C-alpha cells in the first residue's frame, strides 16, 4: 500500500517534459518546482513509520558518503565537529570535487563501454579515497558516532542513474 501511494505521489509530481519549449525555467519556476518537490517529499515521508524514517535517514547518509560530513550541518552538530575539522573536511571535499570534474571532463563523450567502465571505476576509487581522508579527520568517538548515524551498511548501485558512467544514458549507445 505504501509503495503504491509513493508511486502515485512521484508520478503526480514528475516534471512535465516536451511541449517544444526549450527555454530555461525562470527563477520563479525553479522555486515553484523546488517547493513542489519538497511538498511531495513531505507527503511521501508522512506515509512512513518511525522505523522506516530512521532507516531512510541512514540510507541518505550512506548515499551522501563523505559529503554528509561537509554539507550536512545537522551531522556536523551531532558529531560535535570543531571549526578546524570542518575546514579540513571542506578542503578535502573541494579537492575531490575538482578531481571529479577533471575525471568527467577527460572522458566526456566517451561512447565505448571500456571508457565508461574506467570512469565509473575511477569515480568509485575517488569516493573511497575521499571518504578515507574525511574519516581520518574525525576522532575515534566521532567515527563511532558517524557509524551509528549511518546504521547498517547500504550499498548504493549508481549504475542506474541517468548520465552516470555505466548508467542508463551511457547504455543507450550499446
């Protein structure tokens, strides 16, 4: 029943495509879309019980990876990160973003499976090394607290994300 209701919410709030209008949306249109997405998210979250909400938050942290340490003020607060730690984490995150951009630019437009696989592998290695660097900034107690916030490990299969190496967009030419 929950799945059916969430699918209905998602379908009702899916952005409309087509219509021949290739103009960029205005700031007001983008703001309206963000509000609609937030409202739909709240509607879907209301369908979950407390256990499901807690696990969803854990999965969100696993999906965010090391960005949860740099971009989530609530996580920083719960871990009691110092300003020096936050600055170090921000630097690590910025360097990783530069490397990610370099990787994707260097292999942009690659249509062969081997190149897409290499990029996916390189990006996975970057995520792993970035997380290792970020975790090294934390104290033992903070690492334990972060592990507790994330709960049981969740492996995110990124291969089905459109526009990602090995994702649906990359598979169209196969």
